[in-house]
C-alpha cells in the first residue's frame, strides 16, 4: 500500500499516512510495517507500507456514509442506503454500529483525526516562523472542507454532540489543540502578562475559518465575494492578529 505522510514523529517512530488508493488513513508505528529504506519518513514523503487492509466492512460503511452526507446532507441518509452503497446487506452495519447516529459519529471522528493530522503537518512546529505556519493552517482548513466535504459536514453540520462519545471528543480536542499550540507560538515573543489567551485566539480563528467556508467556500447563492475565500481568510486573520498585538508592522 502506498501513501503520503501527513504527520510524523521520528523520535517515537510513529506516522499518519494518507493512502489515496484505499481512500483511508494508515497509522504506522515502528519499522516492522515500513517498506522504505533509510530514515524515518517526514510529512510529504511518499512511502510504501507492508500491510493488509482490515475492517473492510467498517471502513466501507464510513466511506459510503461520507459520500451520502455529501450528496444528501447529514440528516437525509439512512443506514439502509449506507449498506446498499457499501455493497452489503441491510443488517450488516449492525455488526459494527448501534444505529445511524453511531455511524455518523464515526464518520465525524475519522474526519477529525484526518483534520488534526493535516493541521499538524501544516503547522510543522511553527516553521519557518509562527505567522507563516499559522496562516498555512488556515489554507489547510479550507482545503479539507473542499476535499472532504462529507466528513466536514458530519463533523460540523450534523448536529451530533461529543457528549457521551469519548473517542469523538478526543479527536475533536486534538484538532483544536493544534490551533491552541499555534496560537501559543504566535504569542511566545510577547511578555507573559501581555499575551492573549491562546484558546480564545484559537477559537476565534476557527470561527473565522468556518464562517469563510460556510459563506464563501461552498458557492451558495447570494454569497459571492470579489476575492477568493483563501484571500478573505488570510486578510481577516491578519487584521485580527494585528489587533491583538501578535503582529508588529
């Protein structure tokens, strides 16, 4: 199986890899399943894995549901439709999921995992400088919404709650945590008593990014803009960060 590394930690010998041919994420730990020679792979590297696909039914149902959500919206699809799209019997989904909402939560959970991995890769530990990395994360937000619309809609537009689903809550918190880390890096050069709360900054930028996607990134009637969504997000983020004193002219 061949894929592109989206996140990597050489010291821990762990990596997250997007496998386009399987349309799924692979989680690599240790060198046993790594077929490539040389050093531990870095984000952006193309790698080959010696592995086999497991949990095909579960994965097929998640992918089928993401497609249905994209086509019909998060409230319109049924478990029977997801089973038919995945090529299995109507009873098959119940081997893995309690019901429709449970399946939708799993789509959202996997979406947050990929989303967080993409944000981590974009931030790249704040290289070459925190502002550049921070703005790069904004573009990653827009790219994810455009490239994985079914997952994005399950994550943010399905009405599901992280309450009662520990795994979903953890995946969501991880994505937010990347933004918090980036905000902390932005404020690190300021005196401690002058730094704005990192979580507040992260939440405001998240809200700004989400608003740009919803209003101008979907081609909705009446929501056209003379500038590209990416330009709107970057300019809005710069104005906000400058207002907080995180950017000096």
